[in-house]
C-alpha cells in the first residue's frame, strides 16, 4: 500500500487546503509588507549606524584610566632627611661655607651633611646611611607604582563593564522601539494601501457589473488626475470602442440576415410558382431556372463579400511587395466599363501587403466608381507617391454626394443615395450593389495600416484614396 505522501491527489488536496488558509496575496497585502519591510530595513540600518557611532565615541573619549605617581622625578631636589643638614650631590670633599653642600668630587650616591653648629672643617659623611635611605626610597616608589597599576587596571575594567552595559541597554531599548515602530508602520501601511487602492476596488466592482447587455455604462472614476484615473479613462474608452464594435456587429448580422433572406425568399417564391403551375412548359421552367440561378449568383456574391470582409478584419495572412501600378492596370482592364470612359494615370508605387487583399481593394474601388456613376460619366484610376507614401486613388463623375454621408458609406450594407436619383441620368443605387464595397476597402486598409480618405467634390462624384505607410524597397 503506497504511503499517503506519495499520492499526488492527497498532496494536491493538502496543498489546496493550505493555500485556502493562507491570506490571499492581494496588492494591498504586498504593499503593506513592502512598506513594513522597507521601514524595518531602514530602522535596522539606522540602529547599526547609531550603535557604531556611540561605541566609537565612547572609546575615543573614555580610553583607560591613568594615575600620576607623587614620587619626584629624577634630578629633582629632595628635602633633607634630617632638619639642619644639607644634601650634597656627592663626594667627600670639604664644603665651602656653612650650610652648603659638598663639592662635586664626592662619589655618586653619597650624602654629605655638615652641622651648622659644628665648627668649620668638621664634616660627617653618612655614606652607609644614605645607601639605606636610597634603597628604601626605591622600594617605596616601586610599591607605589605597583599599587597605581593595580588601581588603574581595576578602574579600566569597571569602565569597560559600564560601557558594555550602557551599549547593551541602548541596543535593547532601540530594538524594542524599532519593533514597536515597525508594527505601527505595518498598520499605517495597511490603512494607506487600502486608501490608495480604493479606486481600484471601485473600478473592479463597476467593471464586474458590465456585460454585453450594458456596455453603455462607464466607470466614471472620480478623484485626482493621477495614474488610476487615467487607467479608468482608458478603460472607459475601451468600453466605448467595444460598444461601437458590438453595435456594429449586431447591425451587420441584422443586415446580413436581411440581405441573405431576400434571394432565398425570391428563389423559394420562383420554385413555388413553377410548382403551382398545373401546365408548365419547358420555356417557363427554363425561365424559372434562370431566375433562380441569378438569385443564387447574387447570394454567392454576397457570401463571398462577407467572407472577404471577415478575412480583412482578421488581419494579414501574407505580406510581400506589391506593385500598385501593375495591379491597378490589371484591374482596370478586367472590370467592365459599361460604356463609361475609364482613364488610368499610373506611376510607380510599391507597397508591402497581401497581394490578394490589395487586388480586392482596388477592384472594389473601381467597381464602386463604375456602378455609382452617370451614364455619360468617367472613372479615373491613379497611382503614385504622395508625401513619400505609395498611394492609389479612384475618382468618378457620379451625382453629388452629401459630405455628411461619407462616414456612413463605410458601414456595411449602406448604399449611396446621391442627388442624381430620379432625373433620368442617375445610376446611383441601381440595386446591383451589395453595400459592402467600401466596408471591405476600409477593412483591408486598416489591416495594412493604410490611411483611407474620401472627398465629395461639389460638381459631383466621389474621390477615394488609400495611402500606404511606406514603400517596399524590394519591389
């Protein structure tokens, strides 16, 4: 039977129980521990520096105790051992005059005395006595120095003991004070961290209540203009973009469903009419099949356009050098002019991107310009370098377009409603467009990092230009 510790299930469960008992490692807890740890580290360093300075200062000022002997230094005059006697430097010569010392001819260590009452010339030499006195004096001096050394040693030991006790007391009391202040700093750090992170909790609570059903709500954080408020405003901007994306997606799904329902409904109606005819002919059945095939082709075009739009919004799958001049020339040759005058003003322009997507971009621009045009209108395709950026531009001579509708034209399934409708000349919104051409152009432009711009001249028509970031040197 395996041991319990070897069972990973048991070990994992024990680890989970331990983790549940431990406090959650929140930012507030980590900030509190960081504040407390920094304070404790700084306090310990300050305590060590203070202790070193105090110890060094006491050692420099205290040193060791020293005592000066009261014994006279060598060469100093000593008082005579007996009153009335004069001490000479030494020698046995006669002294000159009453009360004076003997001459320098006396032997070293000899004391010569002369009584003042003794008649002149009478000198008593006390050599033996002087030797005993000198020995006794040296013995007393040695004993005194020994006693002084003993007292000095005891004093120094006592001073060292007192210094050690004082430093120990200083260290203990400082450590206690540091521990108290560390606890106080942890408590204050917990409170201050909670106060500083209060906006984060507010944002978390409000963000938790936002879903796809209430994307219109915002965090709307109040307070000083700091990093947290900047984060809240950034999140509010993100919510705004998400709201727009969700709304666009809902509108796209609704429009796509409507656009797909129309050909399907038409196909079903044609088939039902053909089946309801009690006497169908070959001609009527062939006509029904042709109409169903036309509706199916329209449905296929719509599905293909939707797939192209989805792929464009997903981003680039391949990137390489693309010659916009050759690509645009090929597209102009392949798109039916439908009786319009199509001009191409092509110069060298090379961009980096997906060749298939860029071909679809230029084709949509040219097809859109041909479709939304006057019967006697024209279409111009231009390529070249503009402000150092490879650019492709397509313009037409359609009816005037309201400048306020330009942004609307980029939305899926929105068709132009130019002012030329209903005058016999207009071909705008002739029912053949899907309303996805400019939407696909915008998606492909964004995928390539290009800048899409549109202009509606007062004389009519639409001019659309796409400027790519930089030219490809490998082209």
